[in-house]
C-alpha cells in the first residue's frame, strides 16, 4: 500500500490535506509537532481527528528556546484585527517548516513512505515564506540530492481558502473538529490572522463555518 507522512496541525489546511491523501489511497502517518506553542489546543484536536480516522499519529516535541515569534514567545502578543494581511507577521516561526519537513523526511525514510504531504498555501495566507512554491521546490531538490524516492507534495499551495474549503466539503472534512485560531481558548478569537483568513474563506465559499456553529450551539 502507498505510504505517506502527513504534517498535521489540525488546522483547516492540514486537515484537508490529510483527507486528500486518504482519498488518494495513501496509508497515512500523521506527524504533529509540539514546538512550544502557547497552547495545546491544536495538538489535542490533531490527536482527536487522527483517532477518529484510525490513522497512526505521532506527536514530536521540539524546543526553539531562541524564538522571538508571537506563537511561542510569551512576551510577544499575537496580532489581532490586522487590516493588511500581507508581509511577514510576528506569527511566522523562523525555519519551522524546514524543521518539520526534515523530521518528516527522516520518518518517511524509516517507514518506507513515498510521499510527505504538507498543507502549505501561498494564496490567502499571511506572508509565510516557507509556504511558497519555491520553498517546496527547493526542498524537493534537496531531497533529490539524498538519493531517495521521497517527495514532498503540497496540493493546496496555489488554492484560495475558498477553494480549499470546497475541496474539503467534497471530501467530508469535519471542519467543526479542526482548530485554526492562534489562541487556545474554548472558542476561536475571531481576530487573529488565522481566524480572519478562515472567516474570509468560508464567506467566499458561500458556506458557514461549522466550528462556529458548534460553539454557538453550546452556549
């Protein structure tokens, strides 16, 4: 059976990628990272979704003690209500996807997986340089130099958030179980970049975000 390692954070993009890989017949092994985020909400959601799907899941703990970004550094606030979502924001963790893909490559080679799936997206995204097509192309060139048949696939990289959501709906992605918010409270904050981009995607797709519907129904 075809094997794949899926970088899985439980966010909208990575969950859609997981369902996409499964739809293509891959035996998926989820790799989730505990890299010092200020909350564990996304990790808990990732474990729960993987359990529901009965797919292998691994949580890898790594440390970035030098990080100055707002996702891991408690002294830096996550920006909210940004009107212009272009440029590199403080939520960018330097080298994060390079590190994640390196762990995924080691994992893939160890279990003889042929593909690594990542939910990188260069459109409707808040300026992360390691979510651009040239980054994925460069990483695949690096892998080629290692004389291995592993390949990184980023099927969502040129899709808008609305297109990703429509694909996910066709694949029956349980978006109500995903977690995109940069803050780990009981409900999405609705103001961070990730929440704003998610809301924009559902609006443009002409759909209601089921995660918000679930939260409202519990009140």
